[in-house]
């Protein structure tokens, strides 16, 4: 096993696990479970950011074709979505964990639709999942599978990747919209005219 594959595998594993757990956050209907799972997602996110930044920084400081340089080259595609995670997703996940923690004192306290809608926001799960997917080509290349080496395959791979990211984003947006509508319907007070049995 090549040295840079050993470096890339943990990074890819952390990002893929964070994206998988983040995708399941809106399904949790208990505040305590949401608080605990959000803590896992936040820990994996910070670990992924630290590992990615460390490998890229080491690759920039090393001028050559060593193990670290090849590992950094394998993470070049994951750098932009990882930056989006650092700027947007990490802060949202931290706020979500704080909100769920305020309701997690009772073991069976339900998670409000507002919190679940925040967990389903595209800027929570989408950057994590895109970063995880962006590490896969580097891992495949490091393992010796030249999937994108053939003529004409690069354009097809980019098209498939863009369509996949768009599909994931639309899925997150629809789920967020559905949960946000439920939260809004719960917050709207009933009309006093409709509630009065004596109103004519």
C-alpha cells in the first residue's frame, strides 16, 4: 500500500462518516438523540478540517514528489468544499447542537420541527457530503485505479459529479422546506374567531 494512500484513507473516512451522519440528523425526533448525534458530526467535522488542513499545509511546505505531496494533490479537489464547511457548516452544526442541548434535559423531549429544519439545511449536510465525495477520486487514484485516466472520461466524470451534487442539494432543499413549513404551521396561533364556538 502506497504511503499517500495511507494518508488519504483516514481523511476520506472521516469526511464520508461526517456526511453520512449529517444526512440522518433531520430524521431524529428526540432532542437528546439530536444533541448527541450533532456532537458526533461536529467532532468528525473538526477532525476532517484538521486533517485536511494539515495534509495541504504539509504539501505546500514540501517541494517535491514525496508521500505528503502526492497526498496533498489527492486532496486538491476536496479543498474548496472543505473551506465551505469551515465557513458555513461548522458554525451551523455548533448552533444546532446548542439548541438541541437546551431541550435535551428530558430523555424523551421531542425535537421541534424548527430544529430538524435547521438540521436539514443544505449548508449543513451538503458541504460535508461534497467534501467526502471529493476525496474519493484521490483515494481511487492512490490505490492504483486510474478511473479518470482514459480519454474523454474526465469530462464525463465532472458532469456526473456535478449532477450528483445538484441532486443532493435539491434533496436537502426539499427536506428543509418541508420541515420549515411544519415548524411555521405549529407557530401560527389559531384565530380567536375560529376558536370561539359562539361566533356566528
